[in-house]
C-alpha cells in the first residue's frame, strides 16, 4: 500500500518561492510517473506538473511553465515541486499522486491513484 505525505506549504508573498515535498512509503515508485495537482476553494482539482519514473521527462500546465520545476529522488522515494515567482492565483491545496499505469506520463487527474492529503499554499498580493 502506497502512502503519500506532502509538506512545505505555507504563506508567502507574491514573487516568493516555496518547495513542496511528497514523501512516499511502501513499494518503490521508480517505474511510475508522479504528479502534482492543486485545488482552490470551489474549483475542480487541476493538473500542475508530472514526471516520469526515471525523471527524464516532465510536463507542466501552461499556467506554471517557466516558474515551477518538478523533480524526484527515487532513492528517497520523494517527489518535489520548486515553485518560484508565485502569484496569488497559485493559492490552493497542493496534492501529489501516483499514476495508475506503469511507465505512462499523464496529466489527467482520473489516471492517478494514491493521493496525499495535501498541503496548503497561500500567496498574498
């Protein structure tokens, strides 16, 4: 059974930076893509970034491209999201997740299993 625990969220001023972490326990996830998603109040959960198991390929939502960087350390079974130049519209609960299918890089929220509880990111203007 995979368990995911996010950390690193907080309150930051616009233009600031945060680094989120997602620690996974259970079996190795090195053969599965992992992703970050976010959900603002009253909104649907949306894709932010994803990375294949090896870390060789990534995908980003247009809204965060050039500002956010996803990475992973398979030795530590940990996923990261470096967020720079934060904007008030980045305010949301950020969740990490593991893709359902081995070896597939996907941005569709419905293709991910094993979700963490999330970490709150609040960006003030």
